[in-house]
C-alpha cells in the first residue's frame, strides 16, 4: 500500500530535550516536505527536499533541522524544543514533476513541549 | 507571496443540503489548486486537484472549480451527509515554486 508513515504519532517532551520525528514514504517520490499545523493558521511549510541531499527552508524553519540521506526518509529534528513548537506536524511526499501531481500526507505527529 | 483564505471558518448544515465552500488566493499565477479533507486527529486526504489549464474537476458528489482571473475556487458538495463532516482545506501551488499554500480550512458539520 502506498503510504507516508510518521513516528511517533504522539509525543510529550520537555523544553530542551532533543527529539526526532521520522518520516518514510514507499512511493519513490523525490519531493518530501514537513508542515506544522496550528489552529487558525492552516499548514505552514517548515522544510522541503527536492531529492537526496537537497533540502531547503520553507516559511517557518527556525528551531528545526532536516536531513535527506535516503530517498524514502526525511526526518525532522528539534535539537532544543521549546513550548512554541507544540503543534501538529505532517510529512508529505510527491512526484512534484507536473501540475497533476498531488501531495500524499502522513497521519501526523502531535507534539507537546512542556 | 501566495495567500490563501477560506471563508467561512465553520459551517453547519442539515443533512441533504447542497453547499459551497469558498477559497480565495492572491496570486493568479497558480499551477494547481487542490482540495483536501481532514478528519479530527487524522492526516489530509486529497479530494480534487485542478490544474491551471482546467476549470473544474468532479468526483462523485464533489465538484471543484477554479477561476484564476478572480482568484477563487469553490468546492460544491451535493446532497450532504453526516459522513461529510470534516475540515476542508484548499491549497495552491504556484509556478516555479516548491511549496503549497494552505488556507486555514472550513470546518463542516452536517447534522442528521
């Protein structure tokens, strides 16, 4: 089954404790992206990657890191989480080669930083 | 920068009613416009994607239209059902751009 998986689905942590949210897709997509969703603000892009070893900042990259060592994986790293990073996070992937290409979303990771 | 707005933020209708959800965007150089459905605690499911060369797309009881000149898209839901209750998000992708801009969504409740 074609899918985007994220782990963990739920995470409660404390300020300053480094964490990683994993994202994996099995569709051989080149494009992968991370979004955060906050009430009333819609989804905002954090980082995206056009291919292996190619990453770039989205609208809200501060406090986040990413890496793309393999095509299928795109982990999101919070090196020193703060309470304002409490949010619902989505990973997405796409072929991204034509106007007909949709994005496929993971189930989301709800992060709470105390 | 592309800004996407959805009005209303919430909508409640009785079962069986036809309804329209609105999405407006500021940049007419749009590559495609997509409508998603989001159920509580779940990810986004793509409903319809309209390419810039198209005016509308249909899937079952759903019809989405795109008017680039006015910067508007609508999602029409016919004969609404309680199972249609969810948040509906629209998102626009611009030419030569590597992100999609999302609206904040319209939360739809269909009452039995």
